[in-house]
C-alpha cells in the first residue's frame, strides 16, 4: 500500500507543478487567462490525488492509529492535510476567474485571496509531504 501511496503522491505532485506553473505565469502576466478545460482537469486530478492520498494514508495508519494519533508530528501532518482539504473548496472558486480575466484587472481582494490560497496549497503539500517522507 505504501507504494500506491507514493505513486499517487508522485502523479499528484506532477499535476501540482503544472498547475502552479500556469498560475505563476498568470500572476506574472505571461498568460492573460488560463485554459478552462485544462484548469478543470488539473483541479479534478489534484483533488482526486488528495483523496487517494487520504484513503491510502488511512489504510496505512489504521493498524497503528493509537500510536500515530499520539505523535505530534503526525498531528501536524494532519493539520497540513486539513488545510489542503479546506483550500480545495476555495481554490476551485477562485480559479474560475482566471479563465476570463487577466490578473492585472482583478481587485486587490481577489488578488489577495488567490495568493493566500496558492500559498496555503504550497505550504500544505510541502508540509505534509516533507513530514511523511522524512519524519514518519
């Protein structure tokens, strides 16, 4: 099961890199708008990857759940995962505007929300993956 967990992580990280690259180019003005179909598939793929990570992670942890839930580093990892789950609902709504309007014309509030959501995503994925790969 650990191999499946890591394979899902690998594929999901590749999708995240593509999405973050597109998002960075959008923010920098190198892309005026993003392709709606591509954005939709990347969002669904990453969300499915997160779900797969949660399911396979639960299967891996289940036999020793009492041990893991007493470990602060595991609880910190679950905090990062919670950030990713909550953010997945916001990022989909926020990203829809990227298909119709350039970043430069967005309101300060919209820009701030996108940057916070993107930062939360990066922190969540890096935090959870780092703890999982190096500390658990």
